[in-house]
């Protein structure tokens, strides 16, 4: 991954975290690493744990950010979430998977949030 893409990803994740906090989410962790994947943002909203995948794009040449969260990516995220729940002793905790898309159009970020984007 190029430094430019890494920078875009970090900027998108920071904007997504700020957006979620403003919407009433409490950020518990960012860039949580497991053996097979990384969870971009782990947050809590009321009694629910939320695993958030963030996708950032400068243009639509590779499709929409939501399209990048393929079935294979969803499986990796779900496995990482299960590992997090076990590590943190939260096995019975209600949880969901959201996707936040950050598109930089003309340099201005546009944020779209899709709650319950996929199931475990």
C-alpha cells in the first residue's frame, strides 16, 4: 500500500471517528489488530457494541466505498470481531457491523454511514 493510500485511509478513519462521536458513539478502540484482520473502529452506542469498517475514496474509479466491503472482507471482519469479543470477555454482548464511507469530492469529505451493513 502506498503512503498516499495509507494517508487517505488514516484521514478517512479520523473523520469517521469524529462523525461517530458527534452522533453519540463512544469510541473504544481504533485499528484493533487480530491475527487475520484489523477492525478500523470499535464503538459503543447505548448498550450495543459496533464494529465499524471505514472505506475512503478520492474518486469512483474503483467503485463506491461500500462495494469494497466484499463478502470475503465481511468474513474477515466478523472473525476479528469474534476474537475481540473473546479477548474482552464480551461473548454475549449485542453487536452489529456498520460501514462508514468517506469520499473526498473536490477535497471536501462526504461521509455516509450504513448501520447494520452486514450480519455475523
